[in-house]
C-alpha cells in the first residue's frame, strides 16, 4: 500500500499491531506508535508469526497489557482530602443516610463474640472533640447547640441519640446494651489507652457475656 486511506499516522510498512475493532471494511489497530490507527481491511496483511529472525529483529518491541477484573466486597474506605475540603461533613452525611440501614451481619465464625451495635463509633484526637460536636450540631441538628445537653455522657438532639466522652468518667455509668443502641458514640483515642477503660471494658464483657461490639460504622 503506497498511501493508506487515512494516512500513515506514524505507522511504517511491516509494522505489526493488534486489531481492536472490525466494522465491515473499516478496521482499527493498536500499533506501538499509534494506539488507535484506522484504515481499511484491504490495506493490511495478517502476520502469521513464521517470520525469520532478521524480519523479527527489524520489528519494534510490543508492550502487552493485561487487565484483570474481579468483584470484591468493600468494607470501608479512606477519605484523605486536604484540610478544609469537607471530610467531617461528608462523614456526617454518610452517617445520616445510613442511619436506618440494617447493621452488617456478623461473620459466622465471629458469632457469639460480638454485641451488634447499630451506631457509628467515632474515635478522634482530643483537639477535634469539640469541633466534631459543633459540626454534628450544624449539619444534623439545625445548628442547635449541644453545650450543656450531655448528662452522664448522653444527649438526645433532634432524635439523634449521642453518647460522647472526652474522658473515661461517663463510661463508668453506662451499660453495653445502652451503647449498642446509640446512634453515635464519640470518644478521644487517648481513652483507649486508659487503664480505667481497659478495666471497664472487661467488666462490660463479663456482664454481657460477650467480648466485643460490632459497630455499623467506625470513623
């Protein structure tokens, strides 16, 4: 072929490519120098793979791409936007739209070792404790202030049942069954290292006959 119908496009005679599309006489080929070359079927010859070594050496090297797709269950995610991009608001919105959704089932091998909990457990740095309460108030409670509403760690604001603790004290007066019914449980991650927390956790486990809680969500 002296001149292909749609031009050479960087392709040279003898170059080998992979046919990606055929429509009657029209053909689309992926060449090393042109990923979507278009021409006519009559302008091409089929490479049979029986060329001699000299001919093979003259041809450019080909890159073979292999893609594999497989379905899998997504059991969480990471929201890693920059500061000020709305990570807290997005997370609160997710809690809002999934509030009435059924809790995920406990795997059979773990049944008998968890207490199902319908709410979301939010573990955060101490310096973000008040900020989260303010954001929850802003987006879920029409801006209604939560200051002074917590009694022994509990507050009910606009039908949201919230248990929040900046220290371990509220945990001493709450039952595992009560925590399991909260819409949100908010605590500082430092609490998890407290000896008092560890002791109380064991007490709750012995009282309920279980060891852990299976939360619907974890932040």
